[in-house]
C-alpha cells in the first residue's frame, strides 16, 4: 500500500524498501519518508529531473515531514480497503504511523480460540542440540548453577515454541580430575546413604580436598586413577561410574524440581573408549599448529586471535576436558543443523578456543550463550571448600516462603492446595527472577523481591492467569442449569461463550484493544527471542501481557454487565488472555495455577 503510494508520486522503490518498527505512538511505524528523501537526492539532475512533484530526480527543499504527508495523501481508498487489517494511516512529522483495524483484533482472538495451547507457535524448522548445566558430578547443584539450568531450559522451550526440533543434552564429566578425587574419597570415607545422593558425594569430596591440602602426595593417587581410566582399567572405570551415577541422580532430582528436563545425558568417557579423543589429537597434530610445551601438547590458535595456547594433552599423557569436549562436538555436529552451548562467563576464553579448534579441524562450530554469574547477598561460593548454598536449600526456602504467603492469603484452603500452589509459586519466582535479566548481565538473586506478589515477577503473572481462570469458573457457575436438572454441575457446565457465539467486534474499549494487541505479539516475541537467543525479552513480554490483562480487568467489567452479548465477548477475551498467559508461562518453564 505504501510503496504503491510512493510510486504514484514518482519514487523508484519496491515494497522491499519499506521497513517498519515498533512505536509507542502507533501500532506500527515507518521511516519511509527518510528513505524516499535519500532516493530523491540521488535523482537524475540538478534541474528537477523527470519525476512528479516531490518525486524522483527533483531537487528542492521538501523535507521528510512533507514527504510523509504526501505519501499518506496518495493512498487510494481502494488500496486502503484491500489492506483490511489496517484501520488508519496518519503522517506524524516525518513518520508514517499505522493503526490496526477491528478485523485484526477479531482475527487475533479467533486464532487464539482455534490454536489454544499451540497459540504462538512458530514455523521454524531444523534440528538443534542444546547443551546446558553440565555441572561436574561432585556434589549438588549450587546457586551458581541455577542460572545455567534455567537459562538453558527456557531457551530450549522458546526454540521449541518457535518450531525447532530441540534435543537437550547434559554433558557428564565422568572421568576428569574432580571425579578421580570423588572416586578416591569414596574408597576412604563411607557414604551416608540416608541423605540425597549428591549430598553424600559432596561430603566425601570436601573431606578429600582437605586431605589434599594437608598432604600433596594424595595427588599421586589421583593421577594414577586418571591414567587407569584412560587406559581402560575396568575396575577403576566402574568406581568412577558408581560415584557419578549417585551425583547425577541427585542433580536430576533438583533439576526436575525446577521444571528442567534433559533428553540425554552424554558421558565424556565414551569418547575416550571410542578412541575419538586420540583421533582428535592426531588430527590436530597433522595441522602443524601443535607444539610441545614442557611435555604437554598445545595448539597454537593465534591465527584465530588467541594468544594463549590450548592444552589438549597433559605431560603425563592424559587428555583434558577440552580435548574430550572437541570429540563431543564432533560427535554432535552431524546429528543436527545447529549446536548451542550455554556456558558461564568463566568459560568465555575456553569456549572461544573450542570454536577455533573445531574450525581448524573443519568441524561445525556451536553458537555459545555466555552468561554472567548470579550471586546471593551472602557472598561467593566454592564446592571444593564446602562454602556454598545448594540449589535444594534455596528452592526449599523459596517454597517455604511462598507457602507462608499462600497461607496468609488463603487460610481456608486445604493443606494439599497450599503445598501445591507454594511449589508452583516458589519455583516460578526463582525461575523468573533469574531469566528476566539479560544473560550478559550479572545479577544478585534476592528471594524476597522475587516472591513479592505486588512486584511484576512470576507471582504477578501467575496471579493474572489464576484471576482469568476464576472469572471463567464463576461464569460457568452462573450459567450452570438449576440443581434440579439431572447431571448438572458447575464442573461440567460450559462457559457461556464460544468463538462462534461471541461477537468480538463489540470489544472496542481501549483496555480491550490494548490487551488483544499484546496477545497478538506472542509469536513475534517468540521469534525474536529464539533468533537472538535472548529469553529475557520473552520474560519481559509475559510480564507486560499480565499487566495489560490486569489493566483490562481493572477498567472493564466482565461478569457484572447486563448486555449478554457483550458479556460473551468479554469472557471470550478473558479466555484468550488465559490461553496466552498459560502458553507464556509454559515457555518460561513456570506452572500456571488455576487458583492462588
């Protein structure tokens, strides 16, 4: 429509030349006038050229504001009528602002009603292997691991919603030095089998590190164990595996509590046993970029901008985590169209070296999402020294605090209800407070702020969903047949509206239109978040959606109105908002309570 209007004025452009942007002054805006002014200045001569007035080739003092007005005035009625999702086009200074039509609003609600839980799903294709968390199995997850797990899980959910086939993997370090320390510790200290298995493992791991600090000769035993594993000693491998299995079982339990799921746990040891690690080393040597450094083998990656060399084999002949990681990525590469790794900021250098080494080997490289660390007001943590706050402890604290809040607000409810909602709210608050911050920014996790129902965090969004559910339930009760009718109950009664019976064109209040427009942005926000690997942008959208629903609820009556048709339409809008809120929460890995 806009390109046709510009062409009618003599500008030589195509519709591809017209771009749009989000504007607080309109539903959509374009800087087309600036583009046309640039095109005009590039015209055919000093004397005015061949274009129509204000058009191509003219050299005059026409400014972008005048051009914008001329384009809008040139839009034909027929063109505007055919663009039936556009309600109004106006020139505001140099900008051309567009506003959606009533048909756009109606179609949005029809789309939601038809798609339900699939609403907002994109059409992207391709297989993605996404690795996240991959914490060393030497104890429970601590607060520092939570951001990795939540960021990776939320990314996987958003990518799936965008349409991708996503497989989520946990890369298990089951043969490194820290696991050797754990294995040695398990032979010296008895494991407490009455506690969570990862807690039992960390107890002996801490004791072993204290022994190492007091007697360095213990390191000799650790190195012998590492060599035995890499040479295939069955008994040593089994002892490593037993300790790793215990730790992974406990870690998985914590992840599931956070609504984090992995499709596959891939062990490092398989790349030793298959010979893939030694093949990697041989091929790296064949590039001519390796050299001996005091007995160790290092790779010169200066051609890729890295001054620091990459060690791929220790002086004692054993491989390193990085060497095995190269083999892991080469194994993954042919299985997918794209690899994504989620790493903490301490992996920034090594992840860059990893990509460079893969390029040197002519292997597909992963996209890497680097996140800064999350901390608590209490200070820093170290698993090795035993100074850490476990994720289990933090999550238990969140759930307990949420329970207290639920008990205060809903004292009449059953214990089962309070516990179930407390878990949803507590875990949701933890996830949202982590994911709402851009990955590259460090953050201090404050559970009190995260659980504040009045602030715009997870409880705020969950409460909006519960409010929508409550409105629909109340409508169903009001519409239920009299108790004398057989088999009638509020639970089975239909909500008194369907997409076929609701007249969406009646929704003309500003708060109604604002909510529908926000719902309509769902898929676009998913696409943007998936494209940029920035889940925090979708978290912000979910909060804005809840805020718009609350504004609608505040200013527009739904149940207490006489007009039956308008009531149906507003209930249909509440239903659409509930669907959108539930889908948004699902993409964030947060439960959507029916009642709070």
